[in-house]
């Protein structure tokens, strides 16, 4: 699950009738393309990898068992939608869509072009702007091939008939989101794996690492504290603060070797929804370790290479404070 990024109304917008303009504004939306994505085995497997591991779509679009470590997806409900708890501090009721192939409550009646537009441009089938808790502003950088692969995989999700309510955003956010979608300016080429750092940056962008691992102000990473951790996530009585993943030697991962970084992820590779231990304050996490542990080693090493290039941020994080202290 990724932490939201949303905007709030400023005094400048309120002045001079700016709000009236926002309230009546429609999202910038190009018509969905008439593309019919060709189905291949390679695209199916790549789409599965993106959905279940790298982009972790299932983490936000599935009911999860929060009594178990890392909140594994509930069997038979993958991709069927989720209503986020109020304690996350979102601006209203935020609900992720049913992405299964059910024709009435999921994506079964959507065209490939409509899915692609929602994914990377933030506009739903009916022309509504999507709240950017669904990080379409980052997915706009997703290569065409990866986006096509996701479409192919989504078509294979077994239909789950589950009506999800619409999100109900508070004033003024419900109007501000209309100004966020942007049509793609053109084709998006893949990033070469040969450039390890650049490829790692691509993976970090698609994986939404920065949003969760940065201290946020009004939903936006604080300048100069990107990847420095400390953002709080609450579920009921549980609280965790995200880790500092900058190359700071004392408070980040500056002393970590590439192998240690890879081992952190692979250490969860034997964990399943069935054998995951109970979750409590001492081990609470929103990281989808069951999925992230299956990331390809080459990808993990590229992510590490990119993180070594971000500015070091000195920020000691108490990730699991004792109950009664928060």
C-alpha cells in the first residue's frame, strides 16, 4: 500500500473567485485509445510481476488480513477493491476500485484503452478524475510495454462480484483532484537495464518508494527529506514509521552492502499467507513483504544502485515506538 499524495486549497486559490473556477473545472482528458492489447505469455508474466510484486497493485486493491504479518491478501479476493481506514488520515472516504474481470462491478466492461487511461492519466471510464492516492502521476512514467502487460494480467483476474462504493473526498479536495490528470504527451519507451542507476530510478518510481519513505507535508514529500523516512502509518492501535533508506551512514542504509540490501527482501521469501506470524506493535508493517520478497535480484540491485545516488538525510527513525508513547 502506498501513502497518499494530495493537495489542499491555498489562500491564493480562494482569492479572486479561484474556487468557483476549480469547482466547475473538468479534468483534462484525452479520449481513450482504441487499442486492443495483444496477449502474449511474456506480457502476462510481466503483468503478474508488476501487479503482485513491483508496483504492488494488489496491496491497495485487495482486502488484506491485518492480523498477520505484512497483511497478506485474503484468498479469493485479489484485486476486488478495498476501503482504506480513516486513521490513515486520508481526505475523506477513499476506496480502491474492483479490478477483477467482473463485468458489472469490476473492469470486465472496460476497454483496454479505458484501463490504460485510468492507469497513467488518472481518468475513469466515465470521465471522472481519480484521486491521486492511485499514483497515476508516477505511472505516467510507466513504459508502454509495462502498461500493456498490466492490462493483459488484469484481464486474467477471476471475476469477484463486489460492489465498491465511490470515494467521498472532503471539501475542497474533491474539486482539486479535477486539476490533476494530464494526458500522456506521447509514447513512453522502456528504460534500459544497462543503465543500472537509471533503471533503478524507474523501479523506485513505479514502486512508489519515495512517497512512503519520505516525511510528508500536506501529502507531498518535504524538500530535502526525500527517502529519509519517518512518515507515520496507523492501523487501529498500531503505528509504524517508515525507514530512512538514504545513504546516511548513521541513520540510513549508508553502511549496507548491496548483498545485505538484497538479503533484507529475500529474507521473507519463504513466508506465505498461511505461515505469516501474528502482527502486533513490535513488528507492524504495511510493507507487502510477501510480494516484495519475490522481486528479481537484478531489480533489487538496481534499486540499491539508485538509492546510493540520492542525497543522504540524517534522520534517526524510531520505527516501532512503544505503546503509550504515541
